[in-house]
């Protein structure tokens, strides 16, 4: 299908890192069912390194592909580097996304950052709140598309 | 490949293709030309008009060729509205689940000062003649209600609505794009003043359709120019397409009963199979339903990923999710029958063809069941439903 790049279709058909980490050190969830996409990221962090990452996604093909690609990009990386991940980098790694699907890569970036924030919160690690996305309200207006 | 998107478009029949071919190379004359070669084209055009009229119970003079269903809808509604306005009537009645060709035309009219009442279609997607009667006012100039819905397949009581409109002296238009060639149409018996149809929904060519307008109904032109179509639709006639449409409609009408019976059995087999998927529900009425239409919502999944995975399994289907509609909201039809957004995102339409086999039906049941299960297993929304963190909309 010409809608998506080969890379997107590969990550959609064979998503990497799908699942749950029961004893995760940080969990981040963004999106809401009313808008048609939810991403949930689970991080296992050992001595500042993301040793394992899993995701669950409810959403379209590009949402699943974006989560898969984003998890691949942060696996084995120090947390400080994980926080520099941008939606643009995810999109580029997927060889692009259609304009109306770019928000899927934003969700991936935000879900990961939220998981890191959760890790910081759980461990009492100080951080600058400005580097994290604002909390969404459940039932609020859909932000994208 | 299993093509299960016949509500989107259909494969042309061999007979319809064969009916068109001579008009590309052999009889390519312009029906407006005076010489015999042009007049041959004119005669064939008029013969096709006669044959189409007879399929609808209409007079040939009441058949106007258009570029398709959308143009016919636009012209019908604009004409009725503006002739109503000339008599001081600026109120139109329709439903919330019409095709966008109707709804967007009504939006345009609202900006011109018309008042539009969109009737509630209830959970089964059906509006009653009584509700139409109650909505008619002194200043109502048009009732436009589709014959059968393109997404959920519900069939409206068109004949009853037509009778009410005739009794009250209000023009009645029906968008019969999904019905033509599949359901019986008799414009006289059903008191239909205007009707739109499109050839490519019944194995005819794309880019051609009909606006039926009862004699005495004033039409305004959307496309100005030459005097074709009794001055109501300018532009050299798409003769080959008209010939293909006439042939396709004749075939569809003469096989209608047999096709409907067979397809209804196939449809119900498919519905029964998909009904076994937990937390899914059929959209639309089980009985008053197009013979080829199956439409389900499944909780916890999103329609586009469902379609892509079905495509990988060789099944062409469609969905009303926001991602597939390219807008912020899921299908207006699913919202109109009361499906919440989160459920409407997980919709699937399979519109089967006349030649579908039992094996194909069973393959589709198995494929959809697999894909829904697979997607649910990676869905945090589904996990929350299973864990009781969110409430199910459907029962198991």
C-alpha cells in the first residue's frame, strides 16, 4: 500500500518490543480512546540505562509503527539521551509519515518522556518539569489531525 | 483477493463493458450532430434513457444523466430548495446519516438562510414516516432521505415517507445510490419526486449517474452551457458510459430477486460468524438491511490497523474510523446511531458481491477474528477494558 513507506509497514506488520513489563521502573501513557489512539510505554532502567522497553498501542498503522520504531531507538540508551528523542527523529527513521499521521510520532515521543518522568518521580530524582509534555485531561478535545 | 468493498465501487460486468466498447471507436459521433452518424448516437442515447426509465418505473423524459450520484444529489437538493425559496419555503428535512453529498449541500443551503431539520435515526438507523410527518411544516420545501445507507446498509421506509410527502405536498428526494440495482425501485408507486443513482455501484462504469425528476419538478442547472439533457445539464453526453449503465442496470434489475436471496444468506452467515467475536456488535438493522452489507464495531481496536492487516490477508474492506476518514471524528453515521467515539473508531464494513462464496465468507470470519484478537492483545485500551479500568460498551 502506497499510503505508508516500506519501513512503516515493516514496523506495523512486525512490531518490535510489543508487550508489558510487569515490574517496570517507569510507565507512560498518552492519548485517549475517544481520539482513537493510546500509547503506553514500559521502561526497565538499570543504572541510568534503559535495559528493556515494551509498548502497547491502540491506534492506526502509523501509531503502531511509531511506537515500535521509538522503542528500538531508545533501547540500551542512557536516560539523558532518551529524553532527547524527538518525534522528528522517529518520523525520519520511518522514512517519513503522511502529514495527517505525524501526530502518531508525537505520541510516541510523549509516551516515552512520560515514562521517564514516572521513573524520576518514583525514585525522587529532581528534574525540570518544562522538559516534559503537559498532562492531558481524559475526555478533553482531541489535539491532533 | 476477496473484494469485500462493493459499497465503495463494484467490478464492471463483462456485458456492461461490451455495451460500451462500440461507442469508443465505432459510434463515436456527437449526439448533438445533425448528420446520420450523430443521430445514430442520439438514438442510442435515447434508447438507453428509455431502458433506464423502465427499470425505475419512470418516463424517459424524467431521466437526466449526470456525472454520478453526488452531482445528482447536489442538483436535486439545490433545485428543490431554490424553487421552494421562491415561494417563501426555506425549510428542509433530512437525516443525520445521509451521504456527504447531501449533508454538505445542506450546509451550503444553511449559509443561504435555509433551516435544516436532521431527523434522529435511532439505534437501528431507521427514520419513520411518522417522524417525517411530524417534522413537516408550512414552510417545508423538501424532504431528502436516503433509500439505503452506504455504511451500515439500513433501508429506510422510502415508500411510506414518499406517501407522507405527497399527501403534504412536499417534494421528496431520495439518494438511492446504494439501493439502485439492489432493491426494487418504482418511483410512481413509492411517490418519489427525485432520485439519485450511480452506475458504478451496480457493476456499471464510474463517472455516470442519473437524476430522476418527476415531470413538473423544476430543475436548475449546475453546469451551464449547451442544450443537452433538455437544457438541464450541459456538456456532451458520456454516451459510452450511459450505454454501460443502461446494460448494468437492466441486468441488475432482472436478477435482483435471485441475487438478493443468495446474498442475504451469505450476509447472514458472515454476520453470524462475526457475532461470535466478544465485545463486538453489528451496526444497523438486522432485517431492513442491504443484502450485501455487514458492518461491525469491535471494542478496543482501531479500524485502520484492522484494514491494513486484512489487506495483508487479501481482504479489501473499509472502516469508519477517524484515521481512515482522514478527519478528527469517526464516521458521522456511526455517531448518528449512537456509537460512542471510542467504539466507532473500531468499525469494519464488509460489503460482499453477488458472486461471493461460502468459503470466502468463512475465510473472512476467520481472518477478522484473528486480526481483532491480535490487535486487542497489543491494545492498552483493551487491557483496561479487560481489567475493568474502563467500562465495556457492548456485552460479551
